[in-house]
C-alpha cells in the first residue's frame, strides 16, 4: 500500500495517531542524521543517510554509485 492509501485511511479515521494529521510531529532531541535540505543537494542528503545506514550495518554503502 502506498502512502496515499495510508493518508486516505487516516483521514477516514481508520488509522489513529497518524503523524501529520491527528498526531503532531515531534522533532527528535538527538537526531542520528540531520539533512538540511534547504542548504544541501539531494545527493548530499542521501549520502549522509547511506553513510549512517552503512555504519549501523544495515547496508553496504557504495557511495560511488550515487
């Protein structure tokens, strides 16, 4: 199911506490990755995320492929 389907269900009150609709977004106190999308390119932000996922062992990051 795509994101659109989830928002549709949340608006129909089939999903409660949906972030952005009836549950507020809370800024993390200690973010593991901070992407300043107003200051950096998509590639720079993606690199930050992929590097962190690599450090955590979730993926084998091949940054040359970006």
